[in-house]
């Protein structure tokens, strides 16, 4: 894959997330990298104080560093900032960090040598995974601690992950034939300033949630049929009048998924219900709003993936080095907080649909979806699990971006908390996926009580997919393995593929 600095696409980022790609840098980008580095070298050779080149960092920026100590300055920076704690970041996230940092530096505004970028790419292409503890960044002045751990591995200190095992970075580099990086002026600072960790974590969440969201559409439609709901609320005229693009698209997804359902045809006439509960008929409004939020997040993250976010920045045209604040990850924090709300709401409305299905007074199905209620409890406690997960997501959805704690003796007096904002999304995705797995089981069970009527072709495919591993529940049994099987289908793209097979549907990330 040719890495065009400033021109990542979402598809390329998805590919890097999925597996090790062989990334290369176009020769056309190298001239500006060299010119930018010459500006920094001139500053290092001169007498004027330049932040990060011949001064201390943060609150210590007024301390001048002698020319003889400039290399030690950068090395000390990396060692002192490698203070992360917690479990290591996943290989998917670290691959994105390496690629995003290389692309940012390659835009020629950071003043690093080509060898810095080449080493980042060599480590990525060799499948090496720097050991990066997941906690310790407040998302301002860059993701300092995690990026320092990444850089520590590049210089042959710290550790790498090999087959899940922690090994010395020097050994891993030697085995891969990669020379440890020796840092020049400003290079340590350029490597650890930036939003690449929080951006990688947020992209990890966006990519991980994509099949879950698509599964939610399929399962939501299956529940409509299981409850013998109306497809009238998905009429395109309703949604065109409001004009919200996500809502319009979600209604189209539901129309396509339900098209041709004999269950729907069976109660078009003679059904005394006037309106369905909101959890059925307002799915386009709720899930559509979530889709709009996620699409906005995708746009923000794609811009950030292509951005230059270290400090100070180098401008070759006039030789200027200007201190700013592109390292402040507020855009990522707000995007991640918006994603959190969307992920929580997809799970919240799914939990309400489960509650509706097990309530015989609303769904007109047997109580708790069991034929012999009383002797059997059916889905009673499976719904309690879903409710507990939805409640957890409410707490996790609290915005991280409003919780700023000043650091560095009040020099960094407002921070974004973007790294946590993005990192906490994985737990939320897991909760929502499990809620949807439970709904999948419940909706499929509901269909059993409507046989021999058939749903649409697409929804019968979904039902058959579940029945390959999970039988209908004739009586109470150990349900936890069934939930695990159903949730796997939610997360692994199997249900998403059913949605993809339908013709003429808008792409999920159409705005990106």
C-alpha cells in the first residue's frame, strides 16, 4: 500500500487495522521531508532558543540545552515519558499508531529525518508490535506516554509483543534486521507529540462497531416481524419530510430487509393494533440519528488521521518554526464521546425490543417466549442480562471530554481526555453486541411461534444462520452458550453480510 501523506482513505485505515500491510512512501514526498529537517538542523546549529530543539519541555521550556546535549535531550524525553500503565494496546491499534505517525511526519512539517519515518514503516511492515500500556494519556501535548512507549521500542529499549509474548525490543529489531533508531534534534518530541494513539483507538472502535451496527439493523427488522409489527413507519415519505440523512437511510435498510415477508402480509388486515411501540416504529429515528453521529465521527477521525499534530511545526517556505497546539485532541475526544452515545443508544433500543418481545401483552407472543411459562422461565433472565449491560453503557457514555485535569504544573491547564474517551468504547461495543445477541435469540424464538408463516428472504437467512449453531428453545436450558454463539454472529460480520447482499442500499459510511 502506497502511503500518500495527508491522503489516507477510510478503506486504507480499515485494511491496516485488519492485517499487516506493506506500507511504502512515495519518493515524491521525500524532498519536503529533507527540507523540513534542514530547518530544524539549522535551528540546532544556531544560538536562538527553539522549543523542543534546544530547550526543555513543558514547564521547563525556559531551560536552554547545550549543543552537546541535544541528542541526550531527546533520549531523556522518551525515557522519562514512558510511564504508561495497564494492559497493552492491541496489535490493531498499534499498527494504526505506527502508520498514522509515519504519515503525519511524512507531510514535511515536523523536521525529522527520513530514517525516522522509514523505521516506523519497517517496524510496521515486519509485523512488530511495540508494547504500549493502554493507560496514562490525557490527550493533550499529544498522547505522550503511549507514543513514548512506541518510540522506546523503535530505539531498541522497552519491549515488543511477539505472538502475544513480551520480548525485549532490541532482540525483536535484531531478528527483523532493523537498526535501532538514534534520535536527532526534535525527533523524540515529534514522535511523542500528536494524537495518533487516541485517533487509532477511536478508529479501532469505529471499525469494530461497523458489523455490530449492521447486525443491529438485521436483528431489529427480525424483531419487527417476530412481534408482527407494521412496516408503515418505514415509508420513505415520512423520512423525507424530516430530511435527516441517517434516518432516511435506516428506513431504507428496514424496507429492504422486510420486503416480501409473508408474516407482514398475514396481518395487514384485521389487526386491531393502531401503532407499534416506539422501539419498533422509531428505529429509523433512533438508529438513524446514531448513524449520523457515527458518520460525523468517521469524518473527524479521517481528517485527524491525515493531520500534522506535533509541535512546534516547521514551514519550509519561510523557514519558520511555530509553536501551536495541534496536539490537543479535543476533536477526537468529542467524536469519541459522540460515538459513545450512539453505541449506547443502539444497545438501549435493542434492550427495549427484548422487553417488548417477552411481554405477552404487547408482543402477543407467549410470556417470556416459552410455551409452558411457569414451569419454564424462558427469556426472563436473559432480558435481565441485557438490561444490566444497557445500564452499564449509560455510565460509560458519560462524556470524557468535559473532565479536564491540569497537568505539568498548570502549563497544560486544559486537556481533552481523548485517549480514555476512545479506549472506553470497546467495553461499550461489547455490551451492545451482547444485548443484540440476546435480542437475536429472542426474535428468532418469536418467529418459531408464527410458523409456518415465513419472514422475508433476508430475515429467513438470518434465522437459518442462527439455527446452524443454536436450536429453538422448547424448554429451559443453559442459555449462556447460546448468547455467546449469537453474539459471535453479531460481531464477526455474518449478519452484516446479509445486509450487504441486498441491492441498491446506501453505504454505511457514505459521508466518509
